[in-house]
C-alpha cells in the first residue's frame, strides 16, 4: 500500500514543468528587457519574470521572457540584421573589385592620355602643316580608341583602317601639291597604294598588337564591374519566410529562454545560414571561373599583349609610319600614277611648307611597366582571395557576425536549449539542402534573380575567354542577354518548368505561423516537451510497479 503515496509524489514531481537551471523560482527577465529596449522597442508589456510559453510560434514553448509581440519584433529585427550582414559582406567585395577597376582604368587611360599629349607636343614642330591641317584625324583616332575601351560597339580594326586611309589621303595631297587631286582620284589612289604598303609594316603590326591589347584591357576592366554588380544585386535578395524563422530561432530565441550569454552552436549556425544562402552558394562555380579568367587575362596584359608598350607608344608608331611613307614617296607616287593615271596640274602654286621635308621622330616612351606589374600582382592576390567568397560566406557570418561558439563547445545554444548540436552540417548549394534540419528549403524553386546573375557571370567569363585569345567581343548587348526568362544551362528543364509559382524575391508580407512538425533534425522541437514528460511518466510508473512487486 506504500506505493500510492510514494508513486503519487513521484508522478507529481515528474509532471511538473522544468524551469531550466532556476529550480522552482521563476528567473528574472532583466537581461531580455535590457536587450529589447536597446533594440528600440517599448518595454511596456515586457515580463519582469518568466512566463509560460504556449503562445510562442518560433521559439521553444517552455518558460520564456518573450510575449507574442516580442517574438514577432525579434523575428523582424533578426531579418533586418541578417540582411544588413549580407550587404556589409557584399560591400567589402564590391569595394575590392571597384578599387581594382579604378586602379587599372586610371593606369590605362593615363597611358592613352600621355601618348596623345606626346603626339600633340611633338608633331607641330616635326610635321608643320601636315599636323596643323589634319589635327582632327589624330584626335578622332584617340577618341575612337577611348570609346572602344569604354565599351562602345565599335569595330576596332575598321577604326584603325579608317585612320590610316584618311592619313594617307592627306599625306598624298601634301606630297603632290602641284596636282589637283579629286575625291574620286583619292579612292583609286588608296586601292593602289595600300597594295604597296606605303606606311611599311606599321599599320598591320599596330593593328594586331593594339587590337589584342584593347580587347584584353576593356574585357579586364569590365570584368571587375560585372563582378561588383553581381555581388550588389545578390546582396539585395530578400530572405524567405522559412529563413526568417530560422534566423530568429538562432539569434534571439536563446534570449527569450533566459540564456543571453549562451552562444549559438557553430554547426547549428552553419546549417541555418547555409539553408538561408543556398541559392547564393550556387554562384560559386561561375564566380570562380570569372576570378580565374580575370587572373589569366591579367597575365596577358602584363605579358604577351604588352599593354604598357603598345598603348604608350601609339604616337611613336604613327610617326614611324609617316617616316616610312616619306622614304617611299617616289615609288608610291609612281605606282599610283601608273594605276590611276596622272592627275591634272593644279593652278595653285606650291608653298614652301609643301616642299618641306618632314623630320623623323625623336620621341621617348617613358615605360610604366613596373606600375603595371604591381597592379597585376595586387589584382591577382585579391582575385585569388575572392574565389571562395560564396561558399565561405556562411562560415564567415557565423564566426565574425553571429558570433557562434567554437566547434568543440557542447554548452552552446542548439535551437532548443544549452547543450551539444548533433545533426551533421549540410553541403553547399540548393540541391544539398533537401535534408537541412533547420531551414525548410524548396530545391525545385531557385531564386530567379540569382539565376540571372549566374548567367551574367557566364557571359562575362566567355568574353574574357575570347579576350585571352585575342578575339573581339561585343559589349553592346551586355544588358540584353538576360532580357528573356531563361537562364541558360544553369537551369535544367525539370526545374525551370516548376518556376511559374511566385518567386522567393516577390513574396507578400507574412505573419509567423505555427511551425510545421517536420519530424527530422530539431525543427518543430518546441512541441517536444509533451513527449519528454510522457516518457518520464512511464519511467516513474515502471519504477513504482517494480517497487510494488518487491
């Protein structure tokens, strides 16, 4: 008969709700009140001591310091704070890429400007009226080169050919002032003269070298801007509703449970952030390709394409070409007259300037090769460091921003209480989140904004690949490549066909619903107090029966 009072007492103890570490006395909510006020919320209605947590929809439903309103406010706060972390991390990458672009752009434009200035300074004294009467020809050349570098849809080879044609026409007139040369005669002259290379090998040589150098330079500069723009747009992608709940549980639920000093478990944090940034991690492959392509083209710019020498000596090559024409003047003129006939004698007398022999260039090219070498070394170091940005982002956020505990810590916040975290860490990317225990991720619905940015990375990498082998590329259609709805081979048909439902980036504002009992990991753990109490009840009952049979 002793069983009943003893067993009844045990059952009463077993069925009493646990209050964590505080024993039977309700813990103070002073720390949560202080945090809540510091976040800018009113303390009106905030409990002074723990209350029952049946009203909670995200945090575990044990004793708590949070009301429903506090939980909702903390959820919204965690969302804005996590998005701010993302943007801050993105800004750091943007600043790095933008700084690299600015450095190279400044260097390259300075090369071009110095070459043009050297031409303007030296040519008047060297060539007299040849230069002063034809300043526009030279200005137009440098203007076209700049427009090409900045991304205009210009055929660089045609622009160079046009320059040499216009220069030849004007020089031929100056070399033969005693003749009246019509536009029709000039057309014939150009056809015959070009067969005999009036400027020597300079036009062909400059066309080959300048084309390769400019293609590489503008693709290289554009690559930094595209990378920066991708990071900016991806950093602005909104968090899903499921991610918001998981981030709230990670960052603020321990405060609600009176465990403000307990850090989140490292692996728990990784699973939450990897689930939230699953789509972003899918950028990794194409992002690495872009970084690698920029490094390869950087080596070309500082190596075989010899940008410093080619761009910095354009004015010298032009002067060399003019000198070649002067030396070949008689043979070129004879061959033109033979092919086109003798032009009519001009009634206008020739001036002393017309008979002047043009001087040979005595220009010096100041090399800035060392500056270019330093630029390329710095860029390669930064690009190498950025290769793994998207897949190392979760770890960086957890360790540096969310301040998760060390990997070995078994007294950390695991989403339910203070203890160890047992589930394994998920892999990177959308497909690997199918069994994520912390964030419910629909792997059949990729984020369309991020898929578009993946395609932009592919397009830019392709341009750099062309630049690497000296092929010209068209930058005019850069913004049109994604005008359609497709995202190329980064989106399988069996996935794209299921995208017609609303995109994660266009979700309507939602209120927090009761968490689903997924049955895996530790999701839905807030409702597990009942099964735990039931098991304890059975254990005590078994002990009581065993005692009765003795």
